[in-house]
């Protein structure tokens, strides 16, 4: 029975396997599926590093480093929420509030 998939890559693999019957598994044609939690983890880490370097090196516009810090905290908050890590999530919520205060004091005032 044919099961419809939404991926054009899967459809291409399906068609090629029909044209070349000796090739039944075309794993190279499948795009890797990256879990959303891993994307959040990477975003949180990268924005945290960017914000810390921007502020520590006092690069031009270093007061805007609170924006990547806020994005990092928000992504980690959701990540820890999905993982069920309550205390670390609470820490990130507090960091988000502190970053919002920093944005208000350093950027908006």
C-alpha cells in the first residue's frame, strides 16, 4: 500500500526506487530531521555566546547585547520546559526578566 508523504525528497526516492528496483533504500536522499529541542538548544547557546562576547569586549553598541541574551534565555526557557527541568527553567525565567530590565534601562531609556 502506498503511503503519501509530504516530502518531495521522499517522493523522489520513491520514484527512483521504482525506476531502479535494485535500489530499495535511498537513505542518502532523506534530509536529516533535526528535533526542535536541538534547534532551541543551539539558538540559546549561540545567542548567549554572541551576547557575552559583545558585552565583554565592549564592541560598538555593546548595550544591545541584552537582546541576544534575551533570545538565549527565552529559547532555553522553552527548552527546559519541554524537558521538564523546572528549577533550571525558573532560572532562565529570572534571567529573561533581568534581560528585559537591562533592555529597558540601557536601550529604551
